[in-house]
């Protein structure tokens, strides 16, 4: 099958969040399965150009509408991790320091959407599937069906993936936004089209992607259910009206990169057969962080420190773990300096305690060492579309302790409540977003480590046996592609 991904981000060259990992992970898996995949993304000034192979010009003068005129721009091409990519200059609109965060973000990305389709038309591309990701690409299916239906793309089907429904772009006045790429807004100001469900005089690009695509996915089945019921940030009616073409597919994890048997950052590599070597990594983690070398479990948390991640629960867990006799390691950072300051204050307050280590910052190497050296990984998110940290923890034999929401509910099975028992559960979970809630899981996990060590080991090993690689998720996407091609 011929699949074109359209994305605002791509790991490792242009990454802000998990979306970047999904696009490269899924694309690589589809290539491995024998499909023809290409990725379209904006040409950012700050991309990791050193990680793009064979960069060259793909189209010298692509004429794209800008209000009433047509203006020329360039398209480049290169290979990222074995996948063919196209980079759109869009009149230098992406020649800036950051990927997002500008007042004209809406204009920049609709321009990108229009350029992609114009390029596909001019180069006679007719993929089976065009797979778009998040609001930044929401207009692609709209433009394709309404303006390019009589080109080679008349058989192309569109898939749209919602990575986090909190991000819908800014609602914007449609007339000027669409006029900026030579389109007339009139027909789109309707509740069953692009009109925002709350601000009726504006349009919503995430909604555009949902309405105009042949299939819409979210990044886990439980998140899909949650956003239809009550967490859809205003889009619940749209999701429910389109529920027959909506489904959740779990994100995969890059099992080559995240592999304790080959991870170059670890003191000693290990796998399920040589689990004992994990304890060497625990020792070196303690040594590196200055933690006491005593008979205690290490509870870790690695997260962007944003409200979604359950900040008050993370804070509470630090003290609760110490009270229960454990050690706590936090690695995290926030875009909000006040939050970083708050955690630095806790670090200062506990600076004499040999059982706690808090690092505020982003540290890839340390993250690997923590996954390998910790006994448990805490993820107390308020909501979590999929979540990667619990998947990494499972792979590294660190038992996840999570709030049962979104992708966490789909991947972590509580030993006491999932009905699977010690034979096939892999962690501890809780529901209530309060101190009693988190205690109910954290206390059980720590007590299990102290008093039922054999059972705790079973959980860790069960986790290492789970398969959350891209292979399974890739198959699910292929099934959807085949389904919409046939209908
Ligand atoms: P989100 O995309 O919402 O931040 P995920 O769980 O999907 O959350 O992905 C988080 C990824 O970022 C994981 O790979 C995790 O190891 C990594 N990460 C988060 N915070 C840090 C940090 N401070 N230092 C190093 N890696 C981090």
C-alpha cells in the first residue's frame, strides 16, 4: 500500500512531544511490513539537519495560493531513519526558533496543508491513504475532497489521528484564514462541518479533520471512550455523531531504542533471563544519585511536569514513599517556571534525606538509567491519551503504579483488581484523583516489594513479557487502511 503521512512533527529531527515518536515509529513499522511510506512536514529552521540523509531540492517552483495571488515556494526531500520525507518551505513561514507558539500558527499550518496537496497534484501522487496527525493537518482532508477530487487523488482515503484532544489549535475566524490559502469559507460555517461547537463564529481545525476523514483514531481505546463521554473538550457531540468511524489504537514503543539488553546507557545490560543484573543497575543508580544503599524499593517518576501528569499526586507520593520506607527519584521539567520552582523547593527541603533525589531538567541518559535501576515507576496522570513511560517501565522490569485512565488503563493491569492475579497482571493502579486514591496503589506496591518479594518479581517479569512494540499497532493501522480502501 502507498501511504502518505502529513505531520507537524517527526522524531528525531523535529520533536515537541509523543506525536513525533508515533509518526516515525509507525512509518518505520509500515516500511518494514513492505508498504511504500512517505512523510510530509514543514521545513523548520531548527530541525536536526544532521540526521537527514541525502537532502536535495524536490520541486523548485511550487505555486501555492495566497489570498488572490499565487506565490512560488520550494519543496525539499531527504531520508530520515530510512523513510522518504518532504519538507515544505511555505514562504519561509517556519524559519523561526520554535515549532509552535506564534500568533500566526493557524495561518502557518493551513498554508502547509495547502502546499502539501498542491505538491501532490503537481507530482501526480495518488496514495491509497493520506494519514494526518492533529489539528495542524486538519484541513488536509477538507482541501483534498473539495478541491482536488478530480486529480489523481480521487481514490485516496484519509485517516486522522487525535494525539491529545486538549490541542485543537486556536479557534479562528474562518473567512480570513481560508482566504489566506485561496479558499472560500461560506460552505464550512455549519455545525456538521468546520464551525466550532462553542464559539460559533469561528472554525475548528481538529473538528475539520474528524468530519472530513474516512477514519479517525485516538492513541488508545480507553482514551477514545473517555473523549466521547466527557473529556472531549467541547467535541463530544462531533465524536459521537461520527462514532462509527472512530477507534482507538495503542501507540507502540520503539523496542530497538528502548531495550535493556542493548541500551548503551546502562551499567550492565539485562533481559528477562538475566533479571538479576537489574540489581547492578539499581546499585549504580543509587551511587550516581547519592542515595543510601539500604534494603528499600526505589519508586521513580519521569515526566513533563504539567497539570495533566497529576502534579499534586506526584508531590504527595514523594512523602508517602518515604513514610512507607521507600526511596523516591523524580526526573522532570515544566514549561512553567513556577512549577519547576515548586519542585526545587521540595528538593531543598529534603536535601539532607538520603532516600530522595529530585532533578528538574530534561536528561535522556539519566532517564534510561532510572528505568533500569528503579523497582517501580509512578504515573498518576489526570488524563493520558496513551503514555510512553509506563511502556518503557514494563520493558525495563520496573513495575508501573498508575492512575487507571486512557492508555494507562489499557496497558497496566492491577494485580488485585484486574482479575488476572499474579500469573498475568503487571502492575498496580488506582482510580480516584486524591491522596487516598494514590495511597491505595502505592502502599500495596511498596508492601508487596517488602513482604512478598517473589510475587513482586513475578509482576516485573510479566511486564517484561508484554509486547507493546509497533508491530501490533502497525497491524491495527493496516487493517484500518484496508477497511477504508474497500468501503
Ligand atoms: P508526554 O508525551 O505527555 O510527555 P509520554 O509518556 O507519552 O508523555 O512520553 C514521555 C517521554 O518523554 C518518555 O520517553 C520519557 O522518558 C521522556 N521524558 C519525560 N520527561 C523527561 C525528562 N525530564 N528527562 C528525560 N526524559 C523525559
